[in-house]
């Protein structure tokens, strides 16, 4: 199986189709997000990463997901509103996806099989790092905060390539 995401088509939170190949040359941090989770405050840290590194080529991509504890029940409009008013989110948000199960989005099928440890996403705010060439390079559990040294180090290493 490929460990590239460039060919995968996703929908923006406003319903526009986009292939991840459009981000070629950027480093991507792909996160399944939710509004009612113990990890929801990570939105603030993700936005901080976005602000700090977007000039260097980092793109934070948030994929709302209701697969874990029903913690993202809102519509795309409600999710967008929540993120911008409560956390000032300006990084890109996408259409709600399934990160696991029979309706798993092709993006998550690829992400969860391409890097170690392989296997289903286990909770909200799991993070996948994708290099400038579209290759999936690292996976971080939900408990790894956006400002954790291991994540920052991995991002900076990819941005430097």
C-alpha cells in the first residue's frame, strides 16, 4: 500500500473537493478533531503551530470526526463557528469524516496503514505528519500535545528538508 496521500480527494468544510496533492511542497499535520473532547483545548495549540510555522510551509488540516464517544455531533457550520469563536482557528477544516469502521474515509485508511504503529485511530486529536512530497512520515497519539517537543522536532525536521 502506498504511503503517499497526494492522490486522495477530500472535501473542505464548505463542501469543495480538493486533492491533497494541492499541498505538494508543504508539510501537513492531519488531525481528527472534535468539539466535545477532553483534548478539544488542543485546538488552541494547533492554531499556535499553524501561526508559528505556516510561513515555513506547515499546513494544519483538521478533520472533524464523530467516531469517538460521539464528541463531534455538530454540522459543518456549527463546527466551523465553534472553532473560530472559541479557539480562533484559522487553519483549514474539512468535511466530517469517519476515521475508522466500515465507512472509514480513504485518507484514514491510508494514514492508519502507512506508518507505525499501524491500526485504527484510537481517539480524537491523533496526529499524522506528512512530508513535502506527500509521504506519511509519523504518527502521534492524542496525548501528544501540539507543543510537545517530539512533535515540534518532527515538524521542524520535515520543514527543513
